[in-house]
């Protein structure tokens, strides 16, 4: 179906379906117009019952109130669930940190015990001090466990009583309720008093630790500026060269300048990140304690706990102070690393300086020793020169005697070589005569072979001439047979053409009887022809013409090769590993090809 026929069919069916839709639209428009403009048809509408409408509105309001209450309950439940989830995360983080602290405490206690067994046992005074400290520590542990038991026993007892009362349903009695309420209030008051005492002790301990903390901070900050310049142990070392001492002192100064430049760079980076926010010392200590209790990947829990415990601070203030605290912590860490690097480099430079000074002293000693050895060496050389001159005179006399002996031996050797050459010449003359005789014999045999080849070639030519006459007769006979075959084929072709013409005449006669006359079609006159369509789609077929091969192929295709049974059998035999065997050759020879070979292509050469 063409595009024109498709559009025509759609338009036809739309026209059939349109009147009903238009009537419905007209009815709707008339109803709306009558409702808006006035009572043109007043009998079509009934009066409104407002009491029934009010009752429906009350029911809807009740349902909306129930739904809003349900939504509020769900929101409250979601917030409670979220708070419980956050508390569970806090608990998991505390458990992890407690395990980590316990492992660290165990490892430190083991290291302390090892150190004590090695060091303190040899010093009685240190051992006594350690025993006193250990006794105080055990007493503190006992008091802490007792305090914890006193605090937790009341809560566990109340919890157990509440659970039992809930199970036995005895909590509904007013006497039991009053007893439970008084017990809870008593525990609350006790805990409040304990909390106040703990806060007072915490303030006292912070006041005691504040100067120690400031001393530690000042010591940590001032540790980096100690021991600048050339070290004393290097300054008082013995050095034979003053220039070397000056070079090493400049090395110390350059190391200190590099350290100071890096420290100033860290200070400038810290000043850029610090903000003008001032917190109280209690808030700073509180922040420090809470910050260290959580790992870096639990930042959300850390901020949540700070917002709960430090209610007078907003989240933005806590986050900004956290950034400032992290920057300060990073600064201290980098400054500590820089200081440790500077100390290590300083120690290495001190060791290197000591080695260089020792090497310089050793070189000076070697130079003095070398000068002494040089003088003794010169004296020894004078003695050796006299011995060498005497040794040379002896060697010259010995060489003259050896030269006379070698001259006599050379004369005898030359005479022997002349006799050997004479014998060699006579031997070569005999060999030359033998070779000339051998070559003459070879030349005669070669001439005999050439004559035999000529006779054989003449006989072969006569045989070829006879065979040529026989082949010419065969070719003439074959050409005669071929001409007869062509004449028979031409006669058969003419007979077939005549039969086809007679058949076509009969068919044309039948076609005239059943032919249908085409009706007039105005659309066909306007529509595109096949030729115009072909011209419009000619551009689409350009690539297909380009991709076609230059000449048509009349060989086998890949599909024909794959469909051949012999190919499938050979692939199966190759997979098994039997393709190169005699069994495979016999099987493949027995399989017939998909098409029988043409008889005209069969060779008759070997028949």
C-alpha cells in the first residue's frame, strides 16, 4: 500500500467516526452555555440540599483530621526512629573506640611491664616509686568500680521492677505506682547530686591541668627553636683546615634557614585558615575530648553529639571551629614532622662533619707519612738504579752470545729448507704429468658421450614426426565430430524455438479471452511512476553500486561451501584429529557432492 492510499483510508474512516464525536461535543457545549448564561432550560436542574452537603463536609473534615493525626504520628515515629538510629551509630562508634583504647592500653601495659623488668629492678629508688604509683592506681580503680556499681545498681533495680510490674499487670494499682514514682524521683535526685559533685571535681581537675597543658604547649612550640646554629660538639672538634670549618658552619646555617622558611610557610598557611572566633577554655577542652572520641569517617556523629552537648553553639559555629581545629592540628603535625626531619638532618650533618674532620686529620697524617716515605723512596731508587745498570750490562753480554747461537741455527735451518724445496719441485712435476694424462682421458670419454646423445636425439625426432601425423588425424576427426554436434544442437534449438512460438500464440489467444480492461483512475495520472521513483532513490543506491565488485563472480560462495556435507564431515574429523588419516580420505571420497558434475565438463583424456 502506497502513502497516498494510506492517507486516503485514514481520512475516510475519520469522516465515518466524526459525526458522533461532534454531536457529543455540541451537547457538552450547550450544557455548559446554559449553566453559565442562565436558566434557559430550568426543568433540567434540581434544588440543592445544603444540610446533606454540610454533613458531607463534616465527614470530610473528620477524615482529614484523622489523616493529619496519622501523618503527625508517622512523622513523630520517623523522627524517633531516626534518633534511635543515630544513637545506635553512636553506640557502635563508642564500642569501636573502646576496643581500640583497650588494645592500646593492653599493649602499653605490656611494654611498661617489659621495661620495668629490664630497667627498674636494678634501681631500688625507682622501684619504690613505681610501687607507690601502682598502689594509688589500684585504689583508683577500686573506687571507680565501686562508684560505677553504686550508680548503676539503682537504675538496674528500677528497670527490673518496672519490667516485672508490667508483666504481672500490678502497675495499675495506685500504691505500686506511687512507690515506683517516689523511687524514680529518689534516684533522679541522687544522680543530680552526683552529677553536681562530678562537675565540681571536673572544674578542679581542669584548673590543675591548665598550667601543665600550657607548659606542654609552650614546650612543644619552643622546642623547634632550640639548638640553632653550629652544634657545640662540632664547634670544639679539631679541624686542620679553617676553610673546611667555615664550609661546615655554612651548611648548618643553610639547614636552619631552610627549616625556618618551611616553618614560616606553615605559619602563613595557618593564618589564612584561622578565623576570628573565640571560644571559652571549657568549650575548647570539651570539643577536644569529643573530637578524639570519634574516627575521621564518623564526622556526622561527632557534630551531632557536639550539638546535643553544646546547645549554646550553632551547627555553623561548630563546623567553622572544626575546620579551624583541623587546620591547627594539621599545622602541629606538619610542624612536628618538620622538626623531627630537621633534627634528623642535623644529627646526620653532625655525624658527617665528624667524619669529614676525622678524614681531614687522617689525610694530613697520610701526607706527612707520604713525604717521609718519598725521601726514603728516593734513596732506595738510587740504590736500585746502580743494580739495574749492572743487570743491563750482564744482559747485553748474554744477548750477544744468544745472537751468535741463533745465527748459526738459522744458517742450518735455511740449508735444510732449500733441500726441502728441491724435493717438493720434483714431486709437483710428477703430479702435473699425472694430471695432464687424466685430463686427456676425460676429454675422450666426453666426446664419446656427445656422439651418443646426437644419435639418440635423431631417433627421438623421427618418433615425434610419426606421432605428429597420428595426432593431426585425431584432431581432424575430433573437429569433424564437434561440427556434427553443433549442427545437431542448432537443429534442436530451431525446433524448440518453433515450439515456443506455437505455445506463445496459443497463450496469447487465451489471454485475449480472459483479459480485464482497466477502469479510468484519475489518481494514477497524478501519482509518481516507477521511473520517477527510481530516479528519486537513485542516490540511495550509489553506495551499493560502489560496493559491488568490478566483475561478476561465478564461483562458489561461503554459504554453498558450508552447506556441502563433505565440508561438515571434514570439520568434524579435524576436531577429532583424524583428518590426515586414510580412514578420513575413504569417508570423504564416498560422500556425493551437492550437485552432480556436468557431463560436458568431464575429461576424456584418460578414457
